[in-house]
C-alpha cells in the first residue's frame, strides 16, 4: 500500500519535469502503417520494432516515473517512414496502429487507446504498464486528433474510431461528412482489420479514455439515452463524477464498486447501438472495461489502472 501511494505522489509531480525522447524503460513499440483506402494492404502486417531502453542502472523512484510519463508523451512524435505502394484513392491519409508492450505478454488482455487527443489516458497507461512490467497498450495515432479524417477531391469521411464496430455506428459517425461509397467501404475495412488482428482475439479489453469537465460524467447514466442503456450505476459522492469505470461485466461492477469507485454497468439488451466497442464486445462475449477520467487527472486515472491490475490478478 505504501508503494502504491508513493506512485500516486510521484505522478502529481510529472507535469513540471522536462520532456524525454525515448520510450518508457521496459516498453517497446510495434508500429503498423495502415494506409486508408488501400484494399490490397488490409491484412498485411507491417511492424516497425522500436526497442529502446533507458541508459543507466540505478535511478530514484520519482525520477524513474518521471521518465515513464514524459516519454509516453513523446510517443506520437515518432513517425514510421515505411510507405505503401498502393494508390490512395481517398487522398493522402493513414493511421498508425501501435502496440506498446512490456517484455512480459499478457495473453487475452489488451489495453486500448483509440482517441489520440486523450493524452492523459495514454501517458498514465504507458507509465503504469511499464512500472507493472506486464501487458500491452494498443494505440491509434492519426493527426493527434480524436476523429480520423479521409479526404479526396470528391469525398470526405470524418469518423470517430470508437463508433465503427457495427454497421449502424458507422452510418451514424459518417453522417456528418460527405462520405461516399469508397469512404464507407474503407471505414468498414479499417474496423474489420482492427477487430480481426487486435480486438477479437482478446478475452478482456480495457479501454482508456479522457473526458472534459462539464461533459458526460457518471451522473449522465442516470437518465436519458445513456440511462436507458445502463443496468446499474454506483456513484461515490467523495469522488469526482468525471472519473469512473464503465463495464459490461457484473463481476467487474461488483469489484470496483466494493472499492469505492464510480462505475456503470451497460445493459446490453437495451443499450443504443452507437457502434462503440462496448456494444460490440457485449455481443461477442468479450469482457470490456473503460477507465474514464477527466483530462489532466493523472493521479485518479493511475489509481484506477492499479485497481484494474488487481482485478486482472484475481482468479
């Protein structure tokens, strides 16, 4: 317990520390360059291993954690130089699908960061996994933005990568752009690729997200459309309503509720099909937990991630 609170205290100090250009110690990256609009490359794995270790042997705990957080912040700056030969019929647009892994795999378990602009979630998860020494984080990287954009002279597709896992979700998320048939097909193919190669093989997916103060929070699930899709909601008045878990699993709901965390359990029979991963996972028997925290709440999200580690360690 003392070690855990030392980690939280160190996390609060990270914002003022200088940036670092390497990966966190103990993590390596496998980077796939996915050219949107290239059907001949849909199932071609293109990895660019980036195994980097911090020099030196003995380091202070706070210094070590500082390097983990600051290095995580530099991830999106590293670019692959691998290019595709296929013509990009939808304009020059691509996504990097990156696996940040420790040297100890965790079969069937995957941490997933789909929105690149939610930087607190990525930094805290990378740092926590590196400190834990086990597991992988899958991250989508595209223009440092929440949404993925495909543009050409005749078509523009603008979609949320967490709303593409069902046909209904893809239609809804593409509705805001001039998405033609090519763009619709490309979005569907991208979703299939993620599911086939990364998400379907998992037993449990732990999504990591950030929100903004004043937006959707735990109280939003008490009424309206979100309330209609919720089976159970537990709110701890002592915690910030922007920091909460969302799950499809009864056991996970009971576990985090017993530890005083805000948590929602999805009602998979009544939830609106918005194409999100939680909807898809429930339909296909994949466990799903979302670790949601307000942007900048690093200590809170770190605490939540360590609670997830405890949950995963249970038989």
